[in-house]
C-alpha cells in the first residue's frame, strides 16, 4: 500500500538541508585561522571562539564571552548574551585583542575593555598587505593601493581598458551574476609579496572573446527587461581569454611585465596557482588543452620567465587531484622543486634538482598523494595526506611523512577514518579532522610524529537523530566492466521497514573534476540526499569510472567519452547489484537528480537508459557541452570536432525520452547558461516528447535565493511521479544567503 507523504515529512526533510543540518552538529566543520608565525590559531564553533596553543596553553576560550556580552549590552544598548553573541567579521590578533562588527559599528575588546575600533571593517574586494600597512583594490580595471591608516592612495597601473584589465576574473568563469545578486563587487585576485613591497597580479585580455547575452526578464525596479553581457568562450572557438603576470612595486610605483607571450586562461584556478617564494614569483601554466603543465619562475626585477619543470601527457596533466585544490608544488631554499605528477599512473611526489637534471620519485605505490602539509628542509622530510592506503576504500585519507630521498615512509594515522588535515604555512604540527559517514568530525592537533597534542572538538549526532536521521551505508559494487570496484553511499528511508519496497533516487554529480560519494561525514551535497530519505526514498550516490581521486587510468575513463557522464553504465550496474543485495530496494522505480554536471547526468540517464531510470530532475544543466564553457570540453573530453561536440549533447538523445523529465534553469546563469537547457527543450519539442520546464527569473547557476523553490518543486516531482502519491501543500522557507567568505 502506498503511504502518504505529509507536511511533517517535508518539514523534517527541510531541517536536514544545509545549512540547517550544519547547525545541528556544531564543531563538525573546523577551520583554523593561523595567528602570526603559525604557532597558535583560533577557530569558531557555533557561537563560541576558541584559541589553541599546541605547545603551551592548549585549547581555551579566545575571550570571556559573558564579559564581552555584558560590556556590549551596556555600550550598544542592545541586550546580548555570551551564548549568542551577535558579532561578525571577527578578527583575533596575536595579542588576543578581538575586533568585530555588531549593531552597525566596529568594536575592539582588549582584556576587559570594550570600545570603538580604529581598524576599518573588512571590505569585499580589498586585499590587505601582510604587514597590514596597505590595502590593494581595483578601480576602473586598474590596481590601486591605500594606506590602512590614513587617506593616502595611488594607482599602480593606469592603462586598463574594457575587457583588458588587472586583477579580475575571466568572464567565462567569473560568476558575475552571483556577485551582482549578492550586491558584492567582483573579487580581486592578486598576490602580495611576503615583505609587502610588491604585488603579483594578472592582466587578462578578453577583447576578442565573443559575448554571451542573458536577459533579465523581471528586474527589481519593474522596468524593461535588462540585457547582461559577458565574455564567454566556447569549445573550439579560436579566441579565448589571454593572460600575463605583472609585478607592481609599492615604493617605486613601477610595473614590471612578464617578458613572454600571453598564455590562455581557461579557469579561475590559474589565478591562485601563483605565489611568492623568497624574492621570486612562481606560477603554474597550463596549455589551452591542459595536456602540458609548466612551473615558471618570474624575475620581479626584469620580468624574465624561466621554465623549471615541464610535463606533457596524452590526456590532461592535472596539477592537483581535484579541480581547485591547493597546488602541490614547493620550491625549496636549495632551488630544488617538489612536484606532484601522475606520470606513473598514480599521483605522486617527485624531487627535481636545482638544475632540473636529476629527478627522484619521493612517493610510489598504488595510491596517491592528496595534499601537502609542509616540508621540513632541514630534516629533509615532507608531511602529506594520501588516498588509497586503506585496502577497503581507496578514497579514505591518511596523514603520512616521508624523506625527500624516498626513504622513511611513515603513516601518522592508521585507522579506517577519513583524515582531512591542514597545517600552518610554517608547519610543525597539523590539525587532524577525522570522520566517517557515521561519525562527525573529531578534531585534534597532532605533532610531527602524529602524537595528539590537543583535543579540539568531538560533536555528536543527537540533534540529527531527533529528526529521524540515520547515517548512510558506505558500499562497494562492481563496475559495468565486471572487474573494477566502485564505491558509493546508500541512505535508507526514515522509518525504514525491511518488509516494504522503496523507490530509489540517485543524487548525481559525475565530475569528472571531483568525486561525489566521499567516505566522510560531510560528503558533497549530503543534506539533499538525507532530505529525500526523510521523504521516504532510498537514496544513492555513486562514483563510477571517469571521476577523480583514484588512479590516472580510472580518471581517464571519461576522457573522450564525457557524454557517458561518469560512467552511467557503472551507476546502473551498482544499483542493480544493490537491488539483489537488498530486496527492499525497488529497482523498477529509479529516479535521478543533480545540479550543473549532475543535471547533465540526470537528463542523460533518463535518455540513455530509459528502461532503467523513469524520473529525472535536472537543475542548471550543461546539456549541450558543445556550447558550454570552453574548458569543460577541451580539458575533460578532448575532442572538440563537430562529432565530438555532438557526442556530449543531450539534445541528440531527445527521441529516447519515455519517462518523466523536469528541467530547471535560472535565466541569468552565466556558468552553464540557460540556452543549453533550452536547446534540449527544443530537441524534445521537435521529437514531440512531453517534459516539464521551469525557468526561474533573475536566478544564476546556484539559484541562490531561490533554492527553496526549486527544491520543493523537485521533491513534489519525485513524490508524485516516483513515490506515487500527491505531494502536500508544504512550502519551504528561503535558505540563508551565502557570505562567500568575504
């Protein structure tokens, strides 16, 4: 008998969404803020602030919260409590002075004294120098600096022109619609030298890049529709954004330009893969097709560029495991270079001699280095995080140490938890954040030998369990090739009864630049699958071949076959295996949903496997990658010929639709633009297929401010067409707007 999905089910599901879920597990997400020299740090947990001295006082409150609340109550005239301080933009100094914003003012708390702060509030799109003397910002595309204390300001460049300016983002991946929606200026990207005397900054030339035009149908003022234009390169088009690096001297007010030809910039990560080391600037340079990667040194006095390491591959040469991860390059004081590469089929570290003539493989084996923590040049050792050292799960991360000569490999963690570790730039210790799909993050400080120095946070799941939450099951299945092990997560529905049969929703994101079903407590998009479980569905998330985080061969399965969307045949195989394993899974009722590349996969699934997937909801989908941002197809598919582009378009499969399909897109999406969804809609109409379409006015790629609407419509769609009952009249509240860390 079909059960009824009620208002209370929707209310419970809503409370499992991010950020509501995060509030129920305070301390699960711990982000250290390093104090000067890295000897101490502070962090926020819930409404409390904590400082940590790993080698001294240990963990303690950063200040007396109750005393500050009493002082703020008197000074502001607003009643506040120490358990719920209404403060923001908090800065804690080496002297344990706390500067914060509250009630429209900037305050400073020093010991037992509260007063107005002379320090200005942080301003979005301004970058302070390391010594705090200067602030850098953009004005009309040029770079300016201003003294933090005083009115002096001046320009360091004066030759910017439209679409050829300094410190900005390429239009194709600039997220301008999102920043406009949030009322924030576009971010400034630049790199101060450690001594605060110079700035390394890019100049991007987009003058020849074709425009993408989006129409805002319903502007806030109620006037005529508004046209928004951005420079947007598509696969195979000759013009793309080109970039050069420049060094700006603060004292001399001079500019030194990179003395080599401009190079393509295909994604924002190129802007953060640049840094200062000693007196030189360094940057990673990808070719347009990403099949070559170089480490280059820029002489800040002359602009001369020297290539230190160069690597070429048949497919992408990735600088990291996941797109956007911190780079894993270290230039040592000796001139040697520690370099990460997949050249032996796994992601490992290599040490280049100063002249580049000798290369030593530092790590090796059927596993990969996931991130670098620090290098002790005197001891000639490196600390790092690795994937694949636990036989049962290649995605579990462990913390390790090894000598730069490749000897002395030591695992500093040795369990079956997932260890997400970070260290201060100077090293010496690391913050170990360990979790599993069942256990929230347990945070500790560990010394160089892995010994625990300070216990930090150990939250529980009691508040989630009161909502009916239960942890997902980590499962292993066999890929469609009959050989390769693949992994995923399975959520049982709330009020689970093994005698019943439950419809299945796959929550998809097939990469290929990431993996989806991590073995940690906070896997990507975890709140949404848990919400579907609260509505009475079994939910799965699967990492098929072609996604990141394992061997080079596993990742390259999607190269040249991006249309297979992270090996959809693997997903079908895994769900069928789960159905044999668990009779309560109804594999005759399978739906799929996802956003962005997950939406491409969702629509692809219902079109490519119409006998298996019967309902799909695809949100903000890149359904025609032939007109998507150029990087996506050129880096991850490789073939941008006419046939290659058709192979990664869902429109070519429109004739196959037999199930239910809901397409959702924001009209101002300048990432995966809405015309890709409309091209699929056009193909479905030409094929005379029934489908559903929601275009959300004023919304960008993430549908910020409108998530409650598209989520509720998605829930309704699955309840009606997969669960088989009529959805309730419940309405979700708007989700809080993101701060973007600004």
